[in-house]
């Protein structure tokens, strides 16, 4: 038997809040075509993600991956920082 690794869902988004302890709010935008009009529209959703060291700040672009439930609203962890915010 071979060990098969489970595929982990990953999303890329922008941090819009870092006010909570060890948690960041990540805004993920996606572009979809409207079924009737045909126009491409932007849909967005916010996720709470775990940030163990509190080193990610507002404006950073990060990649988050699905994990076990860590709190009532938090089931994602930050896997890597893609781009730091310009200060």
C-alpha cells in the first residue's frame, strides 16, 4: 500500500485586519462570469486565519491553507507570505 497525501485547499488573499491575537482576517477575491449577463464580476469572501507569531500585518498578501477547526470562526492557517505591504 502506498501512502497518499490528502490534498490541502489553498487560497491567496490580502490581509485586511490583524487586530486579533494570533489571527488575521484575509480577503479572498475571485472573478466569475455572471450566468445571465455574461459580465465578469468580482466576488469576495473573508476568512480568519491562524498567525502563530503575530508577524503578518495589514496589507500583506498571503497564502492560507485549510486546517482543523481552531476556534468557532477559524479553520485556516497562514502557510506563507507572498508579498509584504509597502510602508
